[in-house]
């Protein structure tokens, strides 16, 4: 079950205001070439990337377990041109295969159990075309995330101001628990979340077990090589071994 800030329709509607277009989406958008491709976005959320891909005439499928987020996506400029599927990544199935499969926004880190990770990688492998590419990212666990996790911001929305804050609850072993709070003019809402911080080695081993091969691991959105001591991101570029 997705966290409240994904499934609550009121929170889904403001998601793009604090998680709008960014450098990571520039990176993912650039992965699709000029020729029409079939693209699968697992954990697509409100579909910012789906909408951008569809605007460039790509054949796009957006998958997310949150009906509220998908409904926001359907209202975007190219929403009617996108195949929206309500499903988690672990159990998603279709007859289609894809040139590019992405999982963005650190969605990989909500896969808390090994079984979920393996099922997601199996989904990716099953739906990848020969010669296709899988790309996803996870935060480097060597970074002191607890020190920089909390924040408080103000969102200026049409007709309303919303205060948003994030507060770390606990960080033990590879699991982080935190709370998001939203103060609307008429009500306050909270959402609890849990993330898993796996190492590069652990993720690579899970990929190999699923029959997938790591082509490269980047350390930031400029394409720098991953540095285990300094890079905040682990951006995995993945194929099938026979490719």
C-alpha cells in the first residue's frame, strides 16, 4: 500500500509543486532518442516524465499503485496518449516489451523486502526488449542522510499556501522511517514513510540473480562515474546478459 502522500487525492494534487521537473528528470528524458520508442515508467507517480515522453511521440506506459497519482497524470497535456496502469512494479504484467524501462524518484527504495526487489527486477527483465535499457537510482548508503533529511518549505499554490515539512523518525541498519507533514488552510495531514538503503553490491547481486547485467553505475545526473565515498546517487544502467 502506498504512503498517504501518494494515495490521498489532496496530497497527490500538490505533488508536482514540491516534486516538479528537475535535473534527474532531464537525465531520464534524455535517455529516449529522437526515434519513437516504447517506454515503461514503473512508479510513474503523477506522470511528469510520461507526459514529456508522450509529447515527443513515444509510446508510453505509466504504472503506479496509486489511483490518485494516476488521475493527476491523466489530466496532463498528453495524458490521453499514455497507457496508465494501476499496479505495483512487482506484479505488473503486459504483453508489451519495451525499449526503455525506468524507475525514478528513488522509488526503488520503497521496495523493503528482498522478495519485492527480486519480483521488480523479474518484471523489468520480462518486459525488456533485446537491446533495451533499464535505468533506476537509489541513494548511496555511505552518505550521512540523517544529517540532511529534515526540511521545512512553503508551497504557494493557486488560492492557498501550504507548509510542508519532513522529519526523520529513525534510521537503523538500512531502514529509514520518516514523517511528512502538510499544513493546509483548512486541515493538517501527515504521512509516514519507510525507505531501504541498499549498497551497490547488494543491488548488483539482486540484479544478477534476476538475470540482469549492470552496464554502468553513475554517481550524479551529469553522468560522473560512481564514487562510493562521495556520490549521493547510484544510477544503475542495466541490460540483459544476452544483449
